[in-house]
């Protein structure tokens, strides 16, 4: 059985997730932030390996725990959408951390950076489906594992999606939401980059837009 465990990070109030499997002793991390809680959870549940880090996008508040993970698991792959995401991992100005009180956050040299394909094998009986969903950023993706839908900052409950940052686009967001709309009716639970979980089927995607489109109709 595949399960997800949510952690609300203290530094930027973002969400991090551990995806685990009852049969296997490795896990996958989504958008790592505070790592103390992650490592405590791994020890408590006898999970010995982090098989990979899955990024919904590479803004500073979703990547700042990567180096701590690499200190423990130096060969752990970091998955990003594209070269834009890879650039953000190595550039504090582009990922926004240079402008925070915390200072520059970049991934250490030598880190293994892998680009997503459409599917990723997590375990022998479990795949992750990757949906490229730009709008908040040029490297935004949503990740579907079983009934769990990780949306990063593309979709946050009762919140307009930020598109004004470099690499953002309201037009691309509209296209991404149209893609997400096709997943309605599958009983998916949204695991966002900030805030509470919610059911996709019960949600009005128009809340993410400044300009209303009308996804309940044929848009």
C-alpha cells in the first residue's frame, strides 16, 4: 500500500511530503524543506533509503532541504521538469532565495539532476505520472501517484496561483488548468505546495485564476 505523509515546513510554511510503500524500505520525497522531521520519520518507520527527490518546481521554498538530504544520500537523484528547473537549482537569484532573509539557497555541486519523463517507476507496482503544468513557473509539474496528486504552487486551495514571478504566465496557467480539469472524476486528493489537502472533484479551478475562464463549462 502506498501512503503519503505531510510535513509543514517552519521556514517558509511550504509543504513537504514523504511517499512510502508498506512493502519496501525506501521512500520518495516531494519538495524537501525541513529535514529533521523527515529523518525522524524515516528512523521511526525503519525506512533506510531515499530513492529520489521529486520537485514540483525549483523555487527556494520547495528545495531548501535538498542539500541536507544529499549529505546523507549523496547519490540521491533530484528530478526537475526541464533545463529551467535545473538552472533554478544552481542560481539563487533565479530561484528567489537571494531576496529572502535566509540568504542564498543553491544545490551543491555534483548533485545528480535528472529530468522527468512522462512516467517514473517508484516501485515495482507503482508509477508516478508527470504532468507538465507551467504557469506559476516555467518548470512547474504536477505528479500523480495512485490517487495522490501533488500540485506544488500550480494549485493551492482557495488561492489564486501566482503568475507574476519570472517564468510565470497566466496564459500557460490556463492551459495547465485545462489539463488538470481532464483529471476530474477520478477521486484524486490534491497535495499542494502550501496549505490544506482537498479533493480535486470538489474544487473550482477558477479560484486559481485572476481572469475567470469557466472550467465547469466547455471553455
